[in-house]
C-alpha cells in the first residue's frame, strides 16, 4: 500500500483511491512530456528549415514578440468586456461553439470546420 493511501481527504476520512489517482496523473504527465518532446522536435526541424531559407534568430524573436503582444492585447480586451469573435457555421449559419479542439463542430448540423489552428 502506498503511503498516499493514508492521507486524509477534506472531510478527514481516508481516501482509498489516492494511489490510483497518483498513478493516473503520473501516466498523464508522462504522455504530456512525450507530446512536448515531439512538438519540440518538430519546432526545431521547422526552424532549421526556415534558417536554411534565410531567416535569422532576430526574425524569430520579432515574430514571437509580435504574437505575444497581440495575445496580451486580446486578453486585455476580453478582460475589459470584449466578446469573442463569432464564427458562423458555413452550412446552417448558426454560431459555432469553440470546443477547444482543432476543428469546431456545429451542434446543429454536425458540420466540422477548422476556423483557426492557432485559436486559444
Ligand atoms: Zn451547422
């Protein structure tokens, strides 16, 4: 038995599933680390290709700075009450709901569309 099984939960009772949760989270963290390593490798390969095309580190830093500033401005505008941009389903023309995935899926007709691969 793991020592985590002996930790009390918020009600002062003992949580029998704590070690199971720790195991699940450990697996999820390992999967996320693998995904980060994969994306890091792809990013490095893309940057190497762009350097071969003549782009410099200064170009990359400027692009990162521009994107970061735009995101900060967008976040500030949302905090000040700006509503998110509404994208209409091209099939039935109702507003699409952002589901957090790459492709938005219309809840009315089922049409799927990638509105922006970099939405957040
Ligand atoms: Zn639709």
